[in-house]
C-alpha cells in the first residue's frame, strides 16, 4: 500500500460556488446524471483539507474489508462530502490523470436503479476526464486508487 498526501487549499469562492460552478471547475468531459445536488448534497466550508490517495497496486485484488481495515490502521478517514471531491477535481486535475481512477468510498447512497451502497469516483484517462458513479464492489482491482482524508 502506498499513500500519496496532498493539501487542498479551498477558499470560499471555490467551496461556496454553486454545484454547477464546482462541476465546471473540474473541466470534466462527462458527468454522470446521478451526480446532482439531490443525490449528493454538500455543505461547502472554508477550510484547508488534507487528502491522500491510497494505492493498492501491489495487490491484484483487494476486498472492501481489507481496504477499510488498512484505512483504520493508518488513521485515514473517508471523505464526508461531495465538495471535497469536487475541490480535488478542480485543483488536482493532473492527479486524476496520473492516478487513473480515484474512488471515494463515502458517503453511500442508493442510485436511480435501486442499487445500494454505490460510491462515486473521479477517473481520468488522457484526454478524457469523467465524474461518475460506480457500484460498491466486494472486491476492487489493485489499480484502483482511493481518495481519503488524513489529519
């Protein structure tokens, strides 16, 4: 497991912009229709947020339980609001491309098809950037990267 740490300095304008402004700042080529203020309410705050990208590329597969256990052992927390992910997308676009797929395991919601425990993720593969949703898996491919917070 590899942990890459970053600090997002998010000012009022970036965080308190409306949902559409925050999406536009990420310059996504595609945004999943399920990512909207109804499904992902957010409470923008003027804070400096420390985020980390956790890389399990030394594993072919990793289970949800293993991922969460590793987070717990290393004092990493789950992202609690969409505004943090959108801020990361707006400020760290090159990380989306470099890291290939960023997944946030929190918070959970029920998607438009009724599937439970769906997660949202940021993915970037040159030259295409996408903000999308994916169903919570019981196992993840090792090439997935997880976006978390740390203190």
